[in-house]
């Protein structure tokens, strides 16, 4: 053989081995495992978010690694689509290799079997009957036909072969199941981002990373009406229209043109008594851009609108530009003068505080907030428990007055706590913190408090400052007390009042009175953060001050300090009222409770990090409906694949192939004439049903010949 022939033979053998490997079950299982792992990643990691969100979540190092692996859009990653394509090829080759053989085997009667081979079957029996071999074969064939078998008589040199079979459609189960996998994968590819990727690779489409009106976005960022598959969202405020959908990409968005315009007439939201949402529905009018047809429709959760091959689902609710009226209060300095400020969700408002300019970016408004709250009696968090160190006491104090608005995980009392406004306060350097303030007071631990949330990063939960509600159900008294704490003159006046009230006899001892007044003034100054070099005040400043005292005396000093702070704060409140020309505060239990909560909130306010507090006073809500718009041409293909898969599994598990051969020949040397029959039976899976059927046939076939079993 020539060298060329050897090389050609080697190539053919290598190709055959490659085809055998690709079409093998172990190769397909490996691909399915990889797809399963990818699906798990895609389920755990939220897909198609903006890149800054992933950077905040994973950090720059892991963000870049995950980006190169395509984990932010797993189902449209090149390697995921490649695995799908290889699996389609693998399964198709498997079908091409085995289906013809199975179809031939289904049509085959396997009539070339020999008498000697039948004797080697495990399930076999023999009998004799009077009459000729042809007559016995005919009676046996009739009996098998009555039992549901298809029968064929084959003449042999020394007898007659009765070949029978039933359940050959079992082979269709394998063909249907494997074909279903190919069809489902093809449907998945049709509904994937592959058509969009194709347009990005070969038609110059690129994601849009800017801002502005949708109508002004250039054509290279738009997908036409002929785009076969997409899944996007559109947000429509009440009374407005939309004829496009936003397709979120890793580095921007694509604009998908729709074959119709959606006009939102009204968004309907209904709630249960607990405040949990009960119904979301959009009353819309559809205008066909091509035919001019107009018709009304209602889109509800799990009740989509399907028109011209596009399905429109109710996805959620957003704010469509609600008008807000707020009252602002200074959170620093000695002034407590309030001011009015207006805003509109989705826009920004300039804010001047002192000499520093700020921008308020109104990011959200919610008319309903369902929270987990629990009624109960509060406790004095400044009480030092027996055996508890000062550090533990301060940690307990801070943990009870900062954190989630509804941080009690075991609380199941769901309540609607009313409207809230969310905004970002950005300074002149571009740095911003995000705030969320509730309009109405919330009852927590037996007291009404206003919740003022703050966070530095979008991915972090809000931590809440709890401002106690005053007699007028507002924050005015707390703001007055905050300004008074920042005023050295009022602190001195409060210290003088405290010394006179604490030790009436001190009037006769000027030195003792001066010492007590100085101690009270220093206590207030420490709590106010004076001299802390920008490190803040509150209980943290108290802790830093007490650390200078010997450890053995810290607990006693803490008790003395807290008692003096409570008394001095009461006098500070009275001094603030006196300066404002108002009547003194009555020493009631409710006012004592208010002062306790106010002191805690003043301590926490040093971590609030905002120059102003904005309280929502009034609003005009504008709701917007969020609709998911999808075109899924592969959906019907997947349905067909699922039907074939069900039929295939049913065929494989519930249709059992059985084959029977009966070799009939003349019984020589006997008078009168008789015939001998040998039956053998086989199946792919030996079950109890098969055993019972064999035993039944072993008994009834000889009976049909009117001769007993030999």
C-alpha cells in the first residue's frame, strides 16, 4: 500500500474516532454538566446589570476576571452558545448514527434465527401436538395475533418459523427524546441574545452609554422591527406613550423599536389590609404603527398582552415623576430655622447650605412601605447592666439606635408605614450619599420615631437615624434641641440651670456651684463633640473621654457622667424654650421619654453625614408602569420539543419491546402424524410483567394446540 493510501486510511480512522467521541453519551453528559454549572452561575449571579454595580459588588480585580469569563451575561456568552452548538451537533450525530439502525431493527422480523440458537434462550419452552407442522404453526400464529403480536410465518428447510413482535415503537422513544433535545436547544438559541450579538458583530450595532431622550439616540444603537428575538423593558408614566423597549447590556443599552405604541391610561394597584400589594394592572391603549388599528387592553401580572408576536408582561411599578414638597432642617450649626424645598422624582434641585452648594437628586418616591415593626416597651439604653463593661454598654447603645428600620428578623407584624422619599445629596466635589426619609412616624419599641435612612454605597442597606416625634407629631422639638446643643452660650445657660437645680445649697458656696456648673458644661461640650478634632460627639466622644480614667473607676464614672448628661440635657431643652419665648417644658413621663430618645438620636446624628434633613410634607404621586416586552420565536419550537420529550420518555419507559420465535417441525417416526414446537421469547428489560406474560404464553400456546406441555 502506498504512503498516500496509508495517510488517507489514517485520516479516515481519526475522523471516525472523532465522530464516535462527539456522538457518544459520555461526551454529551460532559456538555450537559457544563451547561448545568453555567445555569447555576447565571441563577446565583444577577445578569445584565450595569458594570458599576458589579465593580461595587466584587471590586476591580474580580470584576475584570468575571467580565473576561462572561459571567455577567452567561446565557449570551460566546462559550455558552458554543457549548449549546456543540451539544446540538453531538446529539444530531448520535441520532444520525443510531436512528437508521433502530428503524431497520423495528421493521426487521429477525427471521434468520436458527433452531439451535433458540435453545440457548433463557425463556423457552417446547410442546408437541397432533397434526402437521403447518397446521400447528397456523394455530400458534393465530394465538399470538390474538395476544396483540404482529406475526409472520417463514418457511424453513426443515420446518416453519413463527416470528412475532410487539412494542417495536419503543425505539421511537430514543429517537423522540434525542430529537427533543436538539429541538429545545435550537429553540433556546432562537430566543437567546444570538440574533442581537449577530447584529453587533456584523451590522455595526453598539450599546448606548450616554443619557438623554430616547428619540435622540442614533440609529447604530437601535434595533429594527425585523429583530427576531429580544427581551426588554419599557417604563411608561400615566398619560404617556412608548414605542420602544430598553435592552440592558453590560456596557450600556440598546433601543428596540416596537411594531406598536403603548399608551398608559391608568395604572391600578390594590393592596391587602396589611399593605402588601394585591393587584398590579395597566390599562393601556395599543396603536398599531403599520395598520393604524387602535384598541384598549388590560395587562395584569400573569395575564400578558400578546399582539403581533410580541408579549407584553406586567413587570413592576416605578415613579413617573411625582411632585414633592418638603421642609428642610439644618443638621449642623446653631440655627434651627426650617426652609421649604420642592422636587420632582427623576430631576435635581440646587440646595445652598451656608457657603457650600449641594445638589439634591430625587431618585424615588413610594406611597406605600410595608415594614416589619413590633410594638413593645422601650428601655433606657444608658443604664449600665450589672457586670457589663463600659465598652459593651456603648456597643449595645449604638446597636439599638442604628441599623435597619425593621431589623428584628423574627418580627412578623407587617404594616404599611406610609410614604417615603429617596434622594442623593451631592456636594461640589461630586461625592454623594443616599438618603431615605419616611413621611410619617413609625412606632418602634413603644415610641413614635421618624426614620431617616442613610447609606454611602448603593449596594449597602440603609442605616436609620431615629428622631423621636414631639407633642405636635413632628421633628421641630428635636431640631431645636440639636441646635441648642451646638450653641456654647445655651450650653453654659443649661449648665448654670443644672447646678442651681441639683444643689440649691450651692448658692451659699460659690466655689462648689462653679465646679458643678463647669462639670455640667464640660459634659455637654463633650457630648456635642467640642474639641474632638472632627471625630464627632455623642456616646463615642463620651467613650473616648472615659478611656482616660483608670479602668477600676470607669463604671462609676460612666454612671455619674450619664446622670449629669440627662439632667443637663433637660435644662438645655428648657433654655432653648426660654430663648424662643415659649413656656417651659412640663416635667412629665412622656417628656422624659422624649428626651431620652432625643439624646440617643443626637448621638447617632454625628454619623448621619448630611448638612440638612429633608422632611416630606406633601406630594402628588405620578405612577409609572414597568412592562417587560418580549419576542420569543423559539417558544413554539421549545413546546414542540417538550411534546416530543414527553412522548419519547413515555415510549422508553412504558412501551416494552417483546419478540417471540416458534420453530415448528414435523415429529418423525410417530403415528398418527404430530408436530413439535419450540418457543423462545426475549425483551430488552426483564420485568415481572414480562415473566408473567411468558408464563401465560407457555401455558396457553400448548393449550391452543390441545396438547400438554412436554
